[in-house]
C-alpha cells in the first residue's frame, strides 16, 4: 500500500525536490527556477492549479540517482511519487511532462509510461512551458540559429530536440515543443 504520511502541499513538494535533487548542481538550479516561476505566477494572481505548482517542483526528481529504474526520468519520478502515494494529478504531470510521451516511444518505454493516466492537457502545457522557459533562459551561449549544442557544454536540460528557437509562441503544446527532458 502506498504511504499516506506525506503531505503533498506545494511547500512539501519543494522540500522533497530539494532533498532528492539538491546534490545534483545544475539540475537543482533548474528545478528551483521552474518551481519558483510557478510560485511567482500564483503569487501574481494567475489561476494556476496547485498540482501544477507541485509538479513544477517535482518534475525532475527522476534524475535522482536513488530513483533510477528505467533510466527515463519522467517515468522514474512518476513511479516514485506513485509509490509514495502522491495525488495522481501530480504523478501524471510528472510522467508526461515536456513531451515525455515522444521520447518514451523512442526508448520503447510506452508501456511503462502509459500505466499512468493522461494528465489534463492545459495543465501539462503549463508545466511544459515553465520547464522550457527556464531551459531557454539558462542555456549556454551559442549560435542561436544552430540546431545543435556545443559539444563541450551540452544542453542545460538534456534537451534532445531541434532548435528551441523554432518553438511557436502559442499554443505551447507538447507536440509543438518536440522532445525534451
Ligand atoms: Fe526540467
């Protein structure tokens, strides 16, 4: 039976993310930026669901070494959250965030991904937007028209998709965004 002892409020999600990801340097910097962006939007009065804010903090916990299972962080994070009894809305957002369904296909992990329910598409798009905006703002300097990352630096968020400049301004659908971690 999943644990019922965890309080899944946003502050708790922040604490869990810090505990799991803090030691991973750039990853924690990114997670903190995405989480804070969600917090800020809510503080400014945007009607942003709490599940999205919590998922913003938790979306990359699957990178934590101790959570490694399939090696695909959306699934590994979602599995851990589900095992801990997290609300399924948060679990689903973490599982499918930022185009995970497309990369799951490439990794032959669709069956492992689709055990999780599909999240609300608008909430998923909002989470993906927050994730991608931080990726855009923190990437290393490079030829902004290039479709590849400098070999010596690599992407800040393990982006495997095409040039981020090609992203449409709206709507921020996962399919339009392509493949991202
Ligand atoms: Fe991320």
